[in-house]
C-alpha cells in the first residue's frame, strides 16, 4: 500500500511540475534531432523557387502596366473574352493577390475555373494547375498524356510547345 501511495505521489508531483513549468516562465522549447540531411537546402530551394515565381509575376505585371487589382481584372477579362481561359485565370489570381478583398475578382476567378473544367480534359486541367504553380516538368507530363489520349487537341500541343520553349 505504501508503494502505491508513493508512486501516485511521484506521478502527482511530476504532473504538477509539467503543468506549472510553463506558468512559472521556464523554457519549454523542445528540440527534435533528426537524421535527415539536406533539410536546410530544401528550404532554401523553396525560398528561391517562391522568389522566382514572384519575380515572374512582377515582370508580367510590368509588361501589362498593371498597378492595381482592377487593372489585373481588365486584362483577365480580355483573355476570358478571347477564350483564353488559362491566362484569364492567371490575371484573376493576380487581382486577388493584389487585393484579397476584391470580391468581383474572386467571382470571376471561380467562373473562369468552372469554365476551364467544363471545356478541358482532366489531364489538360491538371497540367494548367501545375503550370500556374511553376511546376513545369509535371505540366509537361500531363500535356503529353493529354496528347496521347486526344491527339487532335491542338490547344494542348500549343501549350506544350510554349512551356517547353521557356
């Protein structure tokens, strides 16, 4: 009986110490050691990749003289009206990034995405998703699959050539 009381008392003290530790201002940070090397390199590659994407968007905005969200929407509208839904989606996304509160840009983006889903195959749609995210090699793979399944898809061939030439 004494041992059971002693054990439960020790457990109670440990629980109290664990609970009161953070309250009393002790440092409760835990450092996990892992055996995976190259994590810092992967993080730096992602930062470089993000910077490249942002730089590409800034350069594209300068080319179109886009200064605010409505300018980006107007360019998106021009592409949408010409039937170039992929580019319209890109500019609607840009409008949203510039002004996340722009509800009209959100609505146009959703409309364009729905139209893209209706008018394109699954492979082409996935390829455009990869392309927008800057993952060109996967976009190329999806476009190749699309062309194998639908050899008459001229839009997929044009986009494949465009991506490969970049």
